[in-house]
């Protein structure tokens, strides 16, 4: 059997993030499956400049969750 560490876990990761205004906030993130990274890669290669610009922020937004793992 393959080691579980090779796969996406259900663990929620808490991180303190310092925002542009200097304030620190707690954010919670889930690990994303490979399909989300494929979606990012395709968007990042789009002919549409705005799609490319938005691709990274969409990837990060997809990973943000509440402390109990639900979408905010």
C-alpha cells in the first residue's frame, strides 16, 4: 500500500498572514487536489491576459476555508 503522505490530506492548515495594512489575521487552508493545479496551469497559459493575471489568486482562493474546512 502507498504511504498516505503521498496524497492530499483532509488536514486544515492554520496560518497567520500579515496583510498590506500591517494587521495580522488567521487564515485556514486546505490542500488542493491535482485537478485544481491543472486548472491553474491551463488558465496560466490562456490567450486572455486577464485570465492569466487572475489564475494565481483563484488558486489561493480555492484553498481558503473556515476552521472546520468549509468554504467561507
